[in-house]
C-alpha cells in the first residue's frame, strides 16, 4: 500500500537563541566574574567549534552561574522583548529546579 501523506521535515531554525551578540556578552561577563574556589572554572571559549565538547560539570556551572548573570541583565529589563522575558523566566525555572 502506498502512503498518501509524506513525512515532511521541520523547517530549519532561522536563528539561534543565544546569538553571537549574547555569547560575546556572556564571555565578557565571565571575564569579570570572580568564582568561589570550590566552583570549577569553564573554558572561556565555550560555545565555539574550536572548543569542542564540555563536561557535565562545565554545563552545570555555565547554566547555574554564567547564563543567569548575563541573561537577567540582557533579557530581564523593562525594555526587553516579551519573548525574551518569557524565555528567561522558563530558563530560570529550570535553574531553580537544578
């Protein structure tokens, strides 16, 4: 039997959630952030093809320390677009769950 409906691929995303400008802001904030001695520092060039894969601990530090610092500053203000505020609120719920 022949299928009448064909599977269609989802359209590729047109842009990343964390674009180049946000990544550069994160890296700049990381350079200014002093971590406690018990928190493992992460590679400064994370998120680039040259860096490669990160450990689970690196991702934990990025998501619970570095991303909140920058994303709250960029997406939490009164003038931030509503979609960014919603993404920030959702992300912070995930951070709190961790």
